[in-house]
C-alpha cells in the first residue's frame, strides 16, 4: 500500500472512531437524562474541536507550496 493510501486509511479509521465515540457519548448522556439541547451543544463543540484538529494535521502533512528554501528572496 502506498504512503498516501495508508494515510487515507488511517484517517478514515480515526474519523470512524471519533464518530462512534460522539454517538456513544450522546446515547449515554440521553440515558442519563441530559436535555437534547445540551447534547447538541456538546456534540457541536466536539465536532468543531475535531475539525480544527484535523485541519491543523492536514496542513502539517502537506509539503509547503511556493518557493523552496533555495528560492528565498534575500
């Protein structure tokens, strides 16, 4: 498997783990009697945090665009 395919596979597995974790947390909170509005707020906050984390992770894994170190302006 190529490096890109491995990364794509690991990203999908991680996405599935996060999705199932948030789903399980919602079920547990519902069973504990937490209001639906509170659960929605918690889920939205967790989704936002995960989105920020994955965006940062994607930026770090991409090669920098533009000029290379030898092409820097002096």
